[in-house]
C-alpha cells in the first residue's frame, strides 16, 4: 500500500469514528436531558429537557414515570391559569433561571403535584453529572431540594 493510500485510509477511519461518537453533554451547563428523582421516595418521576434561550434556562417535562395508581397521561389538575388541566408531558416546569457564578438563580419551578409555583435555583454538582434543584418560598432556606441525574 502506498503512503498516500495509507494516509487516506487512516483519515477515513478517523472521520468515521468521529461521526459515530455520541454527542456528549456539556457538563458545565445544565442544558440537556435530566431524570428527576423524587426527594421523598428516591424513585424516578420524570425526564425534563432543560434548554437555554437568550441566557435564560427553562425546562419541560418530556416523559413521566407514573406510579401504578397514577394515570398514564396525567394532567396538571391542581395548576392554575393556562396550565389548569394541561398535560404534564410538555409542561414547562422551570423558567427564568439566569447564571450567577456557579448557580442559576431568579427562576421559578412548578410542582405539578400541587400546582404551586416556587422560586427556584439550580446548581451543577458531581462534575456536571447531577443537578441540585431547589424550590423555595421567599428565601432558599425555606424550601426543598431534589437531585436530578444527567441523561445527555
């Protein structure tokens, strides 16, 4: 095999291997798909896709993991306004989060279980593999946190 054919073959193999690699998540940003883990029973509740637009984060539910006693296509029955009886899948539950140092603050989070909207902040932990999500009333100490796991 000539040197030029060898270089061409190696180049093609490298190109194919790069194309075949999965797209890796940016571990320095919360943008991506997250599995919500219930802070009460430690079971997965939903998959939430966090996106960014003009420096602001928002998150929508893409999939739910209902318990055997829950409807397979739940609605936000306790929500108010435009979200009243809206399907949980597709519901925007995070909004308005803006980066401030290593946290994203100033946002809101909707709890579809009770229909209430809380102040929210999030912070990447464990090298970006997990997301600490805090919902609170007034000050962050008056709230509760969940740990979400990055899927992509």
